[in-house]
C-alpha cells in the first residue's frame, strides 16, 4: 500500500517535471511578450523592466531560475498583476474555486447517483425517462447557455440570488455550484444507471439474493459497491478539473477564482502565472488519480493486486 | 438519503427569498476585468486609474466633465516662456494617517515613477509626453541623484517643475492618476506591497483603500483627513471586477452595480430604447485608423492608399456593421479638443457616391482591375468590434474596388508584436491619447521614422519642431494643425473612427458627466 502510493507519487513528480519543462518552453513560442505595448517606451526603460523580471537573461537561465524558485516554493512574480506574486494570486483565488468545486462535486455525486439508481431500479418507466432526459440536457446544453439563463430566472426575474460576485456568502454560491454540477450530474447518473444494471446481473448479486438477503440490503451492500466503481473512476480526474475552477463558470458568475487567471494569464503572456496554475492543475490531477486508485482498490479487491 | 441535497437546496432557496436590501451608502462601479496595479507610480491602465483618482490626488485634478481644476495645489504660476511651473499647495494638507502632506512628497512620487528600480512603464509621461528637466537621465539610469531632477520642493508648500520645452497641455497630464504623491515613511517600511495593504496604505485622495480582493473588488471609504472631506457625499465606493460584459449588464439590472464599465455591443440599441436616460455614450480619446504597410511595393503608391481610404463608407461601417457607437472620423488628432481646428481628409466633405467614383478611378490608374485585383490582409485584434470592423472594411473594398482582403484576427499581445514584425498589409491600429487634445497623437508620429510606419518625412518633423517651441496654446494648435496636414496628405493610414466611452449609470447616481479622458471621480457624484 505505502509502496504503491510512494511509487505513484514518484511517477507523479516526474510527470510534473516534464509538464513544467514543456510548458515553460512552449509558452515562449507564442508571439508577443508580457510587455508588448503600442507605446513608445524608451529601449533603456524597457530593458530595466525586463531585467526586473529577469526576462533579459537567456531562456535556459530563466528556466534554471524558475526551477530553483519552485524548489523553494516560490512561483515568481506576476507580470500582469504587478502588485502580486503568483503564490499570492493562487492563495487568494483557490479558496473560491475550491468551495464551488467541492459543493459542485458533492451535489453532482449525490444527485447523479440517486438519479442513476432510480433509473436502474425502475427501468423503462417514467422515472427512468425523466432521469434520462435530465441527463441528456445536462450534457448537451453548454454552461454559457445555462448560466445566463439561470441568472435571468433566479436573479433578474425572481430576485432570489445575486447575478454574480462573491460578497453574499452562500447565496453567491448557489448558481455557480448548480450550473457547474449539472453536466456532472448527467454523466454520473448515466454511468451509475448503466453500471447498476450490469451489476444487478452479476452472479454475486444473484447469490446474495438467493441466500435470502433482503432487496434493500443487497442493493446497498452488494450492488451499489460494485456499481460505483466506474463512477469513482470518473470522479477522480473530474474532481481535479472542477476544483481548479471552471473558467466559464468563473467568468459568467464573476467569481474571483483561479480558473479565470488561466486564460487571462495566457492572453497577457504572464509566464509565471501560467506556469503556476498549470503546475497546480497538474499536481491536483495526479493526487486525485492516486486517491481514485486507492478508493477503487478498497471497493474492488481485483484492483488491489496490480498496484 | 437521496433526497437530502434537494432538501438542502429547497431550504436554501426558501431562505434566500428574503434578499438583503443593498446598502445605498455604497457606490458600486464596474471596472471590467482586473485592474493591473494599485501602485500609483506603476499603474498604467484606465480602469485602475479610476480607483487611483479616488484614492490619490495630484497637484491638479479633473472635475466631472474632464476639466482641469485645482487639486492639492490651490494655484500655480507659469513663467512666460512656459518652461517653469510653480505650484502652491493648500494650507494644512494631510495624508490619510494625519501626517502633513508636503511638496517633497510630490517630488518623491515623480522620482519613483522614473527610477529604473520601480520598473514603471509610465515614466514616459515625464520624458516624452512632456519633457521634465533631468527625467530622461533618471529613467535610463544615467543619474541616480534626485537633485538632478527638474521637480523640486523649495519649501513644504511649493512644488516647482522645470520643462525642457513648453507644454501648454501639461496641466492635463498632472491629474491624480498620473502624478500622485508618495508617502515615503510607509513605502520605505513596507515596500510596494503597501499599496494593496489596507492596514498600512496611506493616501491623500477623497477616499482610502479599505479592502482589496484580487479579481473581485476594491472597497474605498471616505478619507476624513481629505481637505474637502465635507463635500464628499458618498461614504463608500466599491469597484467591482466583472470580466464578462453580459454578466455586468445583468448585475446592473439586478442593482448590484450602479455604473458599468461597458455596454455589450448587441444590447446598445435595445437599451437605448428601454432606458435611454441611463445609457451614457460619449467620445473617448481613442482613435481607430487603418495603417498601410509602406514597405509593400503596391502600397507605396499614394493613389492606391487614397483609393482604399475613399472606398470606406465610415458612417455605414460604424452605424450599421460595428454598431458600437463609434464616431466616424476623418482626421487623426482632431475631434477631441474643440479648440483644436485641425485638418480633415478630403473625404470628409464628399458624398459616398463621389468617394467611390474617385476610388475606382484611382484604383484603375494604379493598374488594378477585375482581372488583376489587389490582395491584402487586415491584421486586427480578436475583439468583437475590431473583427466586425475589419470584415466590414474588407467587404466595402470588395464591393467598390474588387480588392480581395482577408481579416486576420490575433489576440492582443500577438497583434502588438505583429505590427513590428511587419507581416501585415493593413493594420487595424488604435491609439489612446493621454488627454483630450491633439498633442499625444501627433507626437506619437514624431520623429516620423520611429514608430514603425516606415514613413520618413523631414517636413513633418520640422513642422512638429516648430510647434514644440510654442508656449501659447492657440498658436501651438495652429502649428500642430499644419503638421497634421502633412501627415494626413500622405495617407499612411485611413482614419476610421473615434471610440466612445460606454457606460450605464443608474438614475440614483447624480453628477455624472461625459468626460473624454474618462475621469469621473466619485467625490463629485452623489447617490440617492
């Protein structure tokens, strides 16, 4: 177990190192730099500014400096937001993204699994159809349509919730969480339904029923445990994605999370900020994949051996 | 168990029905996407400039309409040669923490802007837009001595600025956002981090910074130590970040924002019908022009460049295609200051039919026709109005002349570099003036060889040199107009339009006025 985690962490570190290297150099291939302006800045002044951010050094030296900083947990200064370091920006934005992501995952998992089970147990009944339609709608209608629609209904027409921002506590969270969870509810309910139906046909479930265990107990203790495996496999990587903030959600609902920084930083050629967020995203993805494997191993004895 | 999330949700919604009333002691202003810096000596962008203008006051400031009025200085004297400005500070000025505000604080502010260690891009205000004695040497690092700077404080109540060349528009540049004083004790102790630290920041404007949340908002509160605090009516001002203009509009409609940063292009018409009094559209100091690449063989022909300019129907382009309320423009530096009577290109007074007839004539004369069409690319940014405009122009060139033009949209940073890389035939160009006058536009083109247009015109440089020596504004404007005529006559670009400031302002906000330079300090507004 420990050896498994240790090995996966080591592999993860190597992956991150490759990610850092690749991102660092590929990013600099894009035309334009952080200080491109349509202003006549005197060349001396521009040199001073570049020197302040070490952009005057050869690229390999910049890379060495960056890696050295990383080893000391220093992500460098942001070139776009001059008042902040990349660490500050992530520290300020991550709690918003984490809160929304966490609740979105909780809502998506609970509603999705519930809908999936309902669909599987009452197959080809109206319950199943409604759950199915909800699923298709959730997957098919994009966030940039649902989001503004929710804003018009819940904020402008009903006046229940704020349109955006983050200054009204839980009221500011409701719409972003709901909209972010919708497509995931859809995926999870479809996954659960399919996998439930499959599991219900398994021999061990039939054996359990034959041994006289009640329908409810069979469902909770035997069927569900097996049926959730693919859902867990899906949740791992998608949790990383959801937590690092959906860029669209944060833009549409004016949430001050880190997802928005990603696009903005790339457009503004804020190299250190792009690096910082890429690294964070990569690390989260790796950690959640490891966690997923651990949970799967606990749920399914067959998955344990190959660790 | 499986009902639980829905139960929570239903409960939440039910509780939420009682929406809290919005406090009306706070003015909520949109600032678009994030402000880039709250450091008064570093910040360069207009949105952050609003926050700075509320928090810091320069020697002079702007009233609601963009007119220069006394700020920290109550009066000033200008020598007849226009080279020395002596500002007399108001008596008893204080910083927000109660420290006395003295002339040296303004000197320190200018010095820090120029100091290479600050890595500020806006030092060019002091060595290029106006030429302060010694500014260039400090900015390029040849001098480290503050005594070599032509900004001095002979006594605590006086600031003297010495210029190398007269600059009758200098006061326009001295508004709060460009020239804030520096509170050295707090800066020396905490460094540049002090400017975003509500616990330690010290300012001298009508408001003080109370809360800063990146990507979310900046909250300002009235500064009790401001000299005119009794006349500052709104207790709190919150600047809210909303990157998406459609979301900003909804926040405005829901009452979360009182003054928006912009208006979505596709909503302007509807809003002008439904809430006409709240739609505030007025010219800004940004001009859009299409530059022609003079290194390309075909475009070296001035008749061809003129034909391309003539073929653009600017009224239709801005009014029916872009629909962003930009004002069709036939000059480069005119249209901002009513006192400047600059020249216009001949198209200004022609009918569109006459323009097109002449365009076709010139196009044919240049040797192009249906069998041999001119092929061009138009490099623009990816913004909605820029691409609509480029496609509109391409369409007009196709229709009138048969030119095959394609729009190549690029994201902003790539677009900026593309200009110097030169891979364009036509460049969708724009320039924002530092104030509402012709000067910044015309000096941007001087010396003619420098800005990258590959246009070498000693006559233009000579005409600009003449203007630069004149201290009297009307006479200087006359000389500048002569220089602009030389510029326009060569058709190195086709002027297209003047970009507007677009805001929605709630009827509960009073005192809002159109200001070309975009200054609408909160201290001059009131809120019902």
